[in-house]
C-alpha cells in the first residue's frame, strides 16, 4: 500500500453524541489557531461559547452540520445556517493545514448549491479571512461582535456559487 502524505479525510453528518468532542475542537481551535489575531481575553470569551454544551449542541443540531474525521476520530466541523450562511468552521490545531477545512468547505458549498443557494456568506474571523479569500469569497463588510465581555472583529464575506447544471449561467 502506498503511504499517503496525510490520512484520508472522512466526512459524515453530525450526531448528537458528537457535541462534547466538537465543543472541545471549537475551544482548541479558538485557543490554538487565533492567537496572532485576537487577545487572550478575546480568545477566552470566544472559546467559552462552547462551555454550555447543551446550547452548543442545539446550535449544531439546528443547522446542516458535517463532521470531518481522520482515522475515524472527529477533527473538525462545518455548519450551514439556513440556505446560504456558513455559520461555523473549526478544525483542531493538531489537524490544521491538512486539507480538513478545505474538504469541509467543498462539501458544504456543494450541498448548499444542491439545495438551491446561489451564494454563500460567512462572518470570517481575521484568522480565517485569508482561507476564505483563497476560496473565492470577497469581503463585504467589517463587523464587531460582542462575545461575553469582549469585542471581536470579523469580516462578512460572500461567494457566488455556480449553477449546478449550467456553469456560468444564472438560474432564472
């Protein structure tokens, strides 16, 4: 068997039993990947969003949520709110830069398109903005959001999705 540079990334639907591990991935991602862009107090307030696992689980369960796995273990997740808003995209720092976020985005963009969305929006953290820019998302507006007692900046970005059956043509 040929050795792979990275193990195969698996994708599957979110299950209620995933809530504790996804909450841990969320917190680890915020704490471990955003330190260049946000202060310790900002990261602590942001990571604390997942402390209430019941509320966190309800948020994931109310959206189209996909879980990425490496060797069967969850390492990241993405959620689509409504038809066309990418709400959450988080990858564990130990699995960062291995294509997990790209695989999750590819899948959620395809699913949104298949459900009739013509565009996707995302409120990207300063850390995630370059990732989304590379994927064809364009900045629309800068925002400041309150999380706990902290203010965090992000950018609303938008990407037009190609029509599935006729590339380049807009559905009427």
